[in-house]
């Protein structure tokens, strides 16, 4: 997994690029009608229900735009919120508040939606050993925010990107000439480059699982698009030789059934690619 420093670098890049994109050479709407010296206060108002996420990120945005802005937090990340709740107050330069407004709202609306969906999935897994994972099916450019939201909602992060874990999927296996060749080439590559990366291998059927298990280097087997019966057989076959992960179109209706098959993880792209933003507003007071 990526380091804390790498993650913070991603967040800094997101803020800088978003401000560049949104502000350009100036917020001319504010510059035209609001004096530079004007002070103001605004509240983050909830007009929806779910799990709030992005409060800490909002603080980072406000600080980046204007370190003199003061934020009073009333509700922390990961808390359940309802219509009418006030999450925080921000106070200081009116121009600065308006400059940060859209980025704060866009990020928090998206993050809160993801955290809310993740919490609903995590609740369905209550009482099992199975953990819910996100995927790389994220919005380009803001992956760090979306994976942060999954953690806030009670899920766990899969690999962050292509560089922090090896994942041999069907195309890698086919291009490499088969599972055994793909695994052996990967082991050799890691040795040659002196890299310490965990290896996940995707299996399309029980025969491929048997072949994967011939190697002791595999950290987790991705049991992809299996039905319930074959998933149970796969889990029994793998035993404690490595970790197990189910994936492939798993949704709220099938999640618990796959967990009951005994897998360690279930990964779902829907956590990040199929959500509706939470309705939030930043209102001057």
C-alpha cells in the first residue's frame, strides 16, 4: 500500500489542480463586488441523510486558500447526518471562503456519498469475517479522496494504483502464456528489481485456483465471477494457504451470500463508481 507521505502528496496535488482549474487568474465574481477587506462566516448545511465525509479535507482546502480562515467543526468525518444538520462553520475573508466553496462542496458531496454506500455494505457484512474493499474504478484525478471516503465509511482500501501491489488478472495471464508463467515471471521481476510487493492472482475457475496454489508467493487469490457453490469450493481448496477475495458484479443483494461462503474480502467497484452525491450547501450567515 502507499505510504502516508505519498497519500498526502496526492491530496496536495488534488487541491492545487482543482484550485487552478476553478479559479484560474481570479474569482472575478467575488473580486468585482466584494471588498478585499470584507469578513464573513458560512455554515456547511446538510440537506440529505447519510455518512458525512470530507470534513478534514475541507480544512485542508480552506488552509490552502487562506491560512487565516478559521473552521469550527461540529460533526466529524464518519458521523451519521440528517437534513438540517450543520457540520462546521468557516470564518474569515469573504473572498477566500467563496474561492474555496466549490471545491469543498464537490469533494464533500462525493466523499459523503461514497462513505454512505460503503457503510451500507459494511453493515451487511456484520457478523462475518469478510471485509469490503474498493477498487481502482475511481474518478480520474481524485482517487485519494474516494479511497479516503471508503475508509471513513468502514471499508478497506485495495491497492491504490498499479505501483503498490502486483495484480495478475486474466489479460496478464493470457499475455504471459498462462498462470504459472505469469507468477514465475513476476517473482523473477520482483527479485531483479529488488521490490517487495504483494501478489494477487485472479482465478476464473477451480482448475486455475489449483494451479495458483502451486506457488507459495501468492498473497491473495481473486475468485472472480464464481457462483456461490464454486466460491465455497474455492475457499475450501485454498484453506489457509493465502487470503481470498470475491469480485465480479457483487451488489447489495448478493454481498452477504458471498460473505457466507467464507471469503476474507469482497471487492466492489460500485463503492466509487455508482453513487449519488449527498446534497450539501455552504451558506453565508
